[in-house]
C-alpha cells in the first residue's frame, strides 16, 4: 500500500463519519479510496477495478462518467450554476418539469422540486396533510406498509417500518399506522393484505391524510417484492375512503422494475409520486414530487388566506442538477433503454436459475432490473452478508448485501459478460464460504 493511500485513509477516519456504518468496523475492514469510475466499473488508486453491482446506492443507471451526461453538465456550468427558484425560473427546470409530466402517469400535472429522496417524502407528507387542513379537516395520521422504508429524516422515518433505522427514534416520530404488505406475489397474499387495509380504512380513514408505499419492491426492506394487483386495489380503496395515495418511486422509478415507473404496471395514477436517485443518472442530488391539479388547486388562494405551501430548499431546482436530469431522459429516449433492458432482465433471470442448486439459498426473486435471494440460517451476529462482500470484493465485484439478502441492481450499461462476472462471483462466494 502506498503512503498516499495510507494517509488518505487516516485523514478520512479522523474526520469523516460514514453513513449507515458502524465506524468501529474500520478497525478491521479496509476503507477503499476510489480514484475514478467508468461505465459499470469503479477504480481504486492501485488500479484495481470493481463492478458496481448496486449502482452506488441505486442511483447510477447509465454508468460512471457517462460521456453524454458529462458533456451536458459542462455546458450548463458555463451558463448558470444556480439561482433562487422563488421569483425566477430557468430553461433546464422548465424543460425537465414538462418532460416528467409527459412520461409519468396521466394526471400528475404539477411538479415541486427538492434536494433528495427523504426531502421529497417530507414534502409529499406535508402537502397531503395541509391539503386536508386547507379544507378544514384535521388528519394527523399517515398509513404505510409494514417492512417499508422511505428515508431517514423524521417524517420519512415515521412512515418507515425497518426497525434497524427506526427503533432508536421511536419517541420523536410522527403518528403513523402500518398495514401488512403482501407476503409474496400471489393472488391470495394480495387479497389478504387488501382486506387488512380496508379494515383500517373503515375505522380510521377520516383521521388519515395519505397512504405511502414503495410500488412493487421494498428495497431497503430486504428487497421484498409484491404484485401490481395490490397497487391497483389500494388505489381503489384510497378513492373510496378519500385519502391520498403516495407512490414513493425514489428507488424503483426510471426503469428499475422493467417499466419506466412501477405504477405503470398497475395502470394507476397516485395523488403524489416522489422521484430521485436515477433522476440525475447518479450525478447530483435532486428530487421532485409530482401531484395533481386537484391537490394544487387546494393551495391556490390569495396571499392573506394563509393557505400557501411554505416549504423550500436553498438548492431547489438547481440548474446543474436539472441539466444532468434532462441528459438522463435524453438517453432513455435516444437509446430506447426500457426496451433494451428487457434483454438484460431475461439474461439475469436465466443466471438466477443456477442459484436453485444451492441448498443454503431461498426466496429467489426478480422484478425488472432487480434480483435477490436470501441466505438460509442467518443470525445477525454471523454477519453473513459481510463475508459475501469480502469475497466478492477480492474478485473485483462490489456487492453490498442487506443482512442475509444478496441483491443485484446494476447500471443499465452492464453487459451480459459483466452480468456473468457479477452473478458467478456471488455464486462462488456462497459455495466457498459453506454458509
């Protein structure tokens, strides 16, 4: 190891508190300084390369250092780097807003901009609550799915149900109600979950502002997957009981489920849709909330009526972010990404078949460009996921299991040969470790 790398590690650990990390682990685990990225690969300072199998936390959909996105970002930085979005606007955000309205489910006609996924969820919750408050109704509760995850700010954490993130802060969270998520993709599981949802709505709908869910895949919730039919019936019940349906597509939007947006597979329009992550191709932090004219009109009053939506971020609608988001949408259009991904989806499905040979693997599953399976017999103290991580990294493959769940969520520019490397390495890790 060079002195340069050693010094970088020491400076990092002296000053930086890493996210979702027990820092004491770095007494034994190596911290890897990354020098550059290109396509599906990350490169360290010793020229080792790693396939980024999780798209750097699910954001980098068109690969690292994408030439077209780079070009558009460089062009924008010479024009306008930032401007306040209260009394000003700019071309990148106008174009981007219209494009999103055009490609999201019909009826989502207004776009509100924020900085990141958790912030988008906060905005959607506040908008939903104030919508009813502006009508003279007090609805202090939000409904969400068991095992769901929506971010780690206070509001977003309140509607989440992953204890690892939530339990510590239980006493300072908002009032929420959780209902069962379908246990699998079967019709029976869907019906049972819908029945449970209606029981709660019959009893408490007048106190609930909105029902937030992650369509089709609960990503941080161990990559749990369920049927589009649940979305369809949940939409009908939200209409019946007059509460908002909030679709959190932050992780699953922009092609992850096989369609541009997961809600398309149920042919529904939510009252709110939150987007982030893949929105900028993994380049910059940006998020937005799309909603309907009906919601927007509930805030459209004279200034003195005190019914405006008073929420803001300093970097709302940043032109650099909007430019790379427009570039990302350009690539979807010019390269017909959703159609091309069907070949990759089929190839990943074929590679998954091999894992059925392993006796220590169960619950093999896939939705679109996301695939996962569980390691049997896992106990938290065993840290099986860490063992898989270590093995794969030595082979030039960056996997980051969720506990005992190994998953694949690669950039869309991955090739079949690179999928072979990614999935064969995971297979070999499980065989070699005898878990």
